[in-house]
C-alpha cells in the first residue's frame, strides 16, 4: 500500500478515507466515467427535446442536400426524406447535375422495399434491402425514447476516439449500435455494423452528427456524416424539418 505524507496524523475517519483512496486501483471509472447507461440516455432524451416531443414525433420529414461518395466520385443530390423508423420510409432524390427529371424514390415498407422510377416499382436486391433496413433503424435509435422499451438492453461501452461517453444498444432482431454523447449529453456519434449493399458482407459504419434543427419541440441533428470502413460514404444536411405522429404516403402501398 502506498503511504501518503501525513496520513498517520489525521483523525480516524479522515485517515481511513485517505487509506481507501490510496488503495484504489488506477483506471477505475469514477464520477462522469461511471455514469449508468440509463442516466446517459435520459439526459440525451432531454437534450433532444424531451420524451413527450419525441413520442409525438414518430414520423420525421425533411428536405435536404447530400453528397454520395461512390466509385471514387462525389455526387451531389437533393430531395425529400419521409421516415417513420424503424421500418418505413420514402426517400425521393435526384442528382443535382442531372436535374429533377431524373428523380427516383426509395420505398421501405419492411419487410419489403423498392426503387420507384416513373411509377415503376423494382424490388430491392436482398443485400440492398438489408442495408436500407439497418440504416433506417438508426433513426429509431436517434429518437431515443424507443430505447426505454422492454427487450432493449443498455450497457456502458468504452469512450470513442473523441472521449465521448458511450452506451451499447442491443435489441433482438436489430443490429447492435453504440451511441456516443458529447459533453452536453447530446448524441454525437453512432457506431454499428451494416450489410454491404453490393456484396452482402458485414461492414463497420460510423455516423457523425452535428448541429441542431428543431420542429414541434424535437431537436434533430442538422447534419449527418456517414463512413463505411472509415471511408466517406454519405453526407447529409437538412434544410427543413417537420414531425408528425404517422407517415402517410401512397407509395408505401407498394406496386398495384
């Protein structure tokens, strides 16, 4: 045991406290580092607008601009996203350089999914469908309140490379996701593994979040930067945001 200078002269209670501290193993988490995952989640919910607003905002609709990184190219796109996580979405976009006439939609009505162009529905290949379902599940994680549900397990995970506190989210039938919060308690980073849309192989994915856009009390990230295997994949910036209780879109009915 390490002896601290002057410890023998301290009164009994204080001397015992000093002795305890002297015997504490280095690296044991304390204070901020030992915060329970449930406490981290509750603070993140508060920072995102509170449970009531997040419960009301089950569907999120936004207009945005994005950059797709593919095949050594960067492709600017623009469009509208309508999402009711975890399994429902309609995303209509077009490449800026090609113009609105090239608009197409991606429709997710799990367990089915399609691309839609000029009213023609084309089923998503299996690997692409898996990738989209796993990706849109991350919006369910970002809503935070679903992580309170029975069957969802929360654990503390090591801090990320920026020193941000992490909680592991485990739910049967869904990909494992690690959620990291910044010093203010806001979600700033997600880490998971998704199915590669082309090969079907599992690949590590990180989502980096920044800024805030607000609607009906819900505070949502203004920008999302996604990497696959550490390389740029997709960057999105929201221009507008609306929230509502349920998503209604005729495309969700699928092909006639």
